[in-house]
């Protein structure tokens, strides 16, 4: 997958929330976004998912223009801000419901996805009894079912305990290894730099800095 963002701007009620964004991203890499509250990270993720339309500029995914040639990226999973699930269903039931939309994942794959985020597939508790961190883990599982080519995770480490952070970091790196294109926003700079291949800094809707991170593969 190859994403090209050309001069993307978004104005909402007279306020410029994305300002002339230019960026290229490709499969097998992790793009880490950082920036202060309100700098535009979530808005940019929404635009890449096709959830908001640009005021000007384009987002091209493998040559197809979002909002013109296609409404949403073909193969995408996203956790953007608060995950929403059906409160009376268990984690597994919620994932099964989501997977029914495309019908690709087997029950075993759904269970494995839950295990990969540290949730017990046999847990009989309904979603309304989930703790904050458990909800976050289920949101990440939902973003990863059916191995999407594009995965967007907005603050994936929110509310996670230490083992949760370790597990999700491993999962993100595993998805990269499988060839996914990952877009991750995170306020923990050290965490972000440790995972990302490229760090993109935003401020007032603009990209202010963009740099490659060299990882010592032997470490
Ligand atoms: N639903 C909305 N309607 C209008 N403006 C919005 C809406 N959501 C966010 N904004 C504005 O868009 C700008 C960018 O917000 P965004 O949520 O992308 O920031 P962010 O970088 O994700 O911040 P945070 O670190 O707090 O998550 C801000 O000025 C914000 O006020
Ligand atoms: Mg945000």
C-alpha cells in the first residue's frame, strides 16, 4: 500500500484544523505522530480513514483518490479515540459481530486476536463490565481483525498497564512484520521513537518536522 497526501487542508467552522499536509507512507512501516493537544493528529487519521472530507487537497491510496474513486480505504482497521462496542455482548461476541461485516475471519482467528491483546476469549463478562484498559485492548483487537493492510491507532497505550503496553508494542511490531502500514499517535515520545520508522511532528494542523528513526537491529 502506498498513501500519498497532497496539500491536504481541512477547515471546520472557519478554523484551519489541517494545513497543507504533504506526506507519503508505505507498507511495512510504522509512522509515529506526535504533537500537543489539538495539533491535528486525530483529524488527519479521520481524513485518512475517509471519515472526514478534505476542504482541499487529496489523499491517494494506491493511486485511487479518497472521496472520489473510493469512499474508504479498502483494507483498514482503526482505533480512533473512544472505541464503541455493544455493552451487553462479550469481547468475543463483539469481535464476531464486526467480523460478520466482511466474513473473512474464523472464530479461531478472533480468539487469537483477543489473546494477542491480552484478553481472555473465554471471558464471560459483557463489555459494560470491562475496565478502561480492557476496553482499550478490545478496541485494538477490533482494529487488527482480518489483518488490514492499513492500521490506525490513536493513542493505543491509553489506560494500559505495563504488561498491556508491552503486549501492544509487540503486536504493532508484529503487524509491521506482516507488511501492514501502521499509523500511530502517541504522547509518550520515547515509546513512539522506539517503535516508529518515521516520526511526524504536528503543530496547529501543520507538519512541522518529519524524521527517520534508525533502529539498531542487533539490539
Ligand atoms: N468535532 C470537531 N469539530 C470541530 N473542530 C474539531 C472537532 N474535533 C476536533 N476539532 C479541532 O480540530 C483541531 C485538531 O484536533 P485533533 O483532535 O486532531 O487534535 P489532536 O492532535 O488529536 O489532539 P490530542 O492530542 O488532544 O488528541 C483542534 O483545533 C480541535 O479543536
Ligand atoms: Mg487526538
